[in-house]
C-alpha cells in the first residue's frame, strides 16, 4: 500500500523582502500605466475630475482667507473711530499734562493715549521700512499726539463727534495744531 498525501491546496512559501519590493514596484508601475492610458482615452472625464478636485481644494482655502480678512476688518473697526490730537512741537511737559487732563475730563471720551514724538519715530522706523533714511534727518519731524477714543453707542451720530472736536480745538488751541 502506498502512502497517500492528504494535503490539499496551495503551499505557502516565504518570499524575501527583495522579491516583495520588486512585486510592489511592478504592481504600481502597471497601475500608473493603466491610469494614464485611461486618462488619455477619456479626456473629458479627466478634465472634469481635475476640476472637481481643484474646486474641492479651493473652497476651504478661500473660506479661510475670507474669515481671516473679516477678522482683521472687525478687529480694526473699533479702533478706527478715534480723534487724533497733534501737539505743538514746542509744548512744555506741564502743558502736555494739562492737555491730557482736559481730554480725560471731557464727556464722551472713553480713553486717551499719549504717544510722544520719540515713540512715534520709533514706531515709524519699525513699521515703515524707512528706518535707514530717517537717520539722516537732523531732528524728529513727527509731533507728539493724543489718540482720543470717543464713546460709541448704537448708531453712530457724527454731530457729538464734531462738537467734541470743536471743544478740543477751542479748549486746547494753545497746545495743538
């Protein structure tokens, strides 16, 4: 009686890494070739697919840019409603302090910020890109300023602002331009 082999089916064989890598590359090469042939045989479908992908990538990018720009506009909105009071170059420190007290004491003023001529020059050098050109000037051409933030409630009515500007001008004309 002969011995019979009862095993059935395929026999698994361990492949080396080099064999698996070659098979991987060959499979991807064939897939790339088949995809390119299909794209060349169906150009309209290819163009439509590329357009859909382009739109899908452009929508989130444009939404991000829109949201970013709206946030920048919104953050500058409140600070854009301000009155700038320029101080005479020859004003004495006591007069500047008196002007600041007058401005802070006015009704309808939320805040007053003083920016000295030196601070303004440093900020201008940092932000304008003309820093190297400014060193050739003999003296600082920028005046000191007060940034007056008026109170804003509901709809903006400009008549109180004009009144405030007039009162600043008449009350402080000795100090400002």
